[in-house]
């Protein structure tokens, strides 16, 4: 999780029963501030984004899909959920990430050069 789902962020309550796998993780992607109180991730092989990794249940995944306005095979999604390798101190894991849908990229206002939403907001 790279934005408002991270520990001490506004939507972290949705992960209260999830298992934290790694408090510090990174993957390829470019992070942007939307100006709406949350960041958005765009696919990029040249940039890194930082966050946390959680093990979640199917029910929690459904709640996250609702938060991220994602529905499988829907062309009107705000985000698209895709699997991608994420790295952490002791290894790597393939996990789901939410990437901004191409038709929603007008929401991308300011690039977050550090790739870290928490660092950007502090």
C-alpha cells in the first residue's frame, strides 16, 4: 500500500485485521499527488514508489476494490488492479497494486519525486 492505506493514514482502518508483511517496501512506478487528499500510481519502469505490504483476506480485497473504485473488466474504473513484484528488506513478493486508469490521468497533478506519500506529506 502506497497511500492512504498506510499505517497512520486516513484509510488504514480498512487494514486493521490484515497482517503486515513488510513496513518498508518498494516497486517500480511513479507516484503523483492528485490534490484530492490521496496519491495515484502510474506505471513506470524508471521510477520507484515506496509503501507497505499486507496480507489481506478476500473480504478485505473487496473493500479495497470499493475504495479504489475498481471493478473487474470495467472500462470506467478510477484505478486498475494489477499484480506486480514488490521488494522488501528480506525478499520480494508478487502483490496487487492499484494503478490510475489511463482515462483518469488528468487527476495527476504533481509528481511526488521521492516516491513516498508519507514523506511528501510531512
